[in-house]
């Protein structure tokens, strides 16, 4: 039986400061979950419910420490608040992380235990897939709660959300091309994709259909081989370092884990546009200024990778793929509007996106306050 009381965990001062900040980034609730029988150790972070129940996926990852897991949950959940706001969804932001190697410790018992923790929040948090979790996992999690999305069609769900995530990133990339080169196409452009797993391999398909030249890398050799077998004209390089230094690269698309844009990677970039599916691509806020100083256009990750959350949110209301795809297509217009706002205000695109998202959340809070007065 799962004990739904928060488990004890040691967190350092830096994590506590990020948790209890008084400014926009402060979180509403963080739950530490432990089920000794199954080996579950998880963190559920709810950043905001201003727009509605917090919605965000479950990441299953072998973190180096509990502190790192908590910090990742805080960062990812905050990003979901902003992503959902700009995607026009009536959802706040939340995220969960399960600590451990999914290839080693993931079991049905563990997923059921995790689902009971989701249930204990009474609908304040709605979960879905993320890195390390899949549709089949969500089918199991859903057996112990009714606030699970990303399930299989056979179980009343929408299926793989990576399809529309990739489609949305492609729309953001088209908008980036329009802003940077005056034409909303990647035809004739060289695009480098770091990570060709769940989302990246779909993005490859969109780019090839649009006439782009594609270069890829991935830490998993089988993921690279799958692409090369299907598309022999795609080029593979050894690692991300080689990818970002590729001669003639126009667009760099980080599609793996976060922190891809850091002090040591930005100076090496040959691309003029960064637009990818990975969450939290900026290692720290100052990186975007470094990109801007080098004339590199950055499409905010939480704007362009919102296709997946658009899909799973629709599942709660009776999934319709065409309706979701039409909504994900609007990522093109949203991205262009952010670039225009950034130019008009003389600020980086991520700052412009933050302002737009914060304005929507503030309006929702004010409306709730007025309704309770």
C-alpha cells in the first residue's frame, strides 16, 4: 500500500530558495513521493493553477541526486505554466519526475504506486508522458487515477503525443525561417537535430518533406540507425559537439535533454537559428543574450514544443486529432508574434514570450480574485 504522505528528503538552500521565491517563479505545491514496496521515489511539482489544473508529463530519469531531481521538477513545472499559457490552454503548469533508471526499476507495481500519488492530489495535477515514460506506462498509471492523459487509443486516450510535438516544432522552425530569412520554409537549409528519439525522428520527416538537408546525432546508436535506414540521404555525426560545428548549418534543433545551450556551446554554434523540442534549453538566462549578440535567433522552447501538451489536454474533452493539429499549427503565428514583440521592445524572444505568458496568468488570477470578492 502506498503511503501518500510526503517523504523526507534532504534539499540544499539553493533548491529551497527556488521553491519559495516570492516573485513569479514561486511554486504552489511540491510533493515528495515514496513507496518502499515498489522502490518509487518521485517528485510532483505544481507551479501554478491560475489557468486551471496543472498539466505536465512524468519524466523517468536516473538523477545524480535527490536535489537534482527536485530542481528539475521545479524548472520543468514552471516551464509548463508558461507553455500552457502561450498555447491557449486552460491549464496551469506541473511536472513530475521519477528517480531511477527506467530500464532497470520501472515496473507495473511502481507505476501503479505513482498513480496513487497523482490521485491523492484530487485533480490539481494532470499527468502525461515525458522522457522515460510512454503511452503503455500511462495506461498503467491511469488504472489508479482519472487524471492521466497520453494513454493509448484502446484505453480512451490520444496515443503518442510526440507526433504533434514534432509538428509544432516544425511550425516554430518555419516561423523562425520567415523572421530570419523572409521565407517560411526550410527548403535548401541545413538543419542539425540533436536527439532523434520520440520527437526528433518525426521532426526529421517534416524537414525532409519540406526539402531541408538534415544532419543528426543521438547518444543511442539504434535511434540513429533507424533514421539512416529509412532515409539514406540524412547525415549522422558522432556527437553534439560535432553537430553544432557542422559547416553551413542553418538551424540547430536540440531535441534531447535540457541545458543544450550553455557558455561553452554557444560560441561554437555555426547555425543562425536555434529551434528544437528539448525543454529548458538555456543553461542560464544569460545564454540568450549571448545568442543574440552573435546574431542567432532563439525560438523559445516552451513555445514551439507545445504541440504535445495541446494533444494531451484535448484528450480530457474527447480527443480529436484534426482539432489538435489545427491548434498546433497556430504555433507558427504565436512564434512570429513573439519575435515581433521582442523586436519592438528591444528584448530577447524568451523575455517577450515570458511577458505574454505572465500577462495571461495575471489576468486569470485577477479574474479569480474578482469572482471571490
